[in-house]
C-alpha cells in the first residue's frame, strides 16, 4: 500500500541539490513562523494568573484591557537600527511590529484589583475574580 503525503512547496526537499546552497535564505515565511503572543493561564480559587511572553518589548509599549471576563493584551516592538556603517544585514528572524491577543475567562474579573508586572520579557497578570452576587428573592405584593 502506498503512503500519501501532502505536498508543501515551502518545506525542504532532501533530494534538492540547491538546498545546501541557499540554506533557507529565500524561502517565504509560512504562517507557522509568524509571531504569536504566547500565554499561559492558571486558575486559582479567587484569581487567574496569566504569563505572556513579550521578549524585546518595552513596558511602555504594552497595553492590557479588561472588560468583564475578556482580557486583551497588545504590544509593539520596534526595530533598532544596529547595522554598523559598512556592514549589511544578512538575516533577520526576530519579530518587529504589533502583537495582540484576547481571550475570555469563565468568571467576571475585578479590574479594580488587577495587577500587572513585566520582568525579563514576561508579562504577569494577576486577575482577581469578581465576587459572586447572591440571588435575591423578591417579595410579591
């Protein structure tokens, strides 16, 4: 029985004699290589903790908004022109530009008590859950 494989024009073909010559310099960037804001979310009894990887971003360029149970994180990293005179850039793989990510959590958040810290390229959010309101029985007159 023959094995079927999907053809991907951007992957390396082991039989391609020119692959060693170019070593990936001229291959287009695929969707898997595009920058994605990666996060970890942990739930605790009374709050959520979110860690977001934002390497190379200044804390002034990070924005977090909370609306009910929805959290939105956006950031922008700017390219530093560090090529010296007489030098040339051969390859650039680091992401520059805007990143954003939004997600919803199961509980409403108390945005007045939320905290954010940014250290060593990692944004840490502490998002307290809003206290559950108890149902009130109405008296019918």
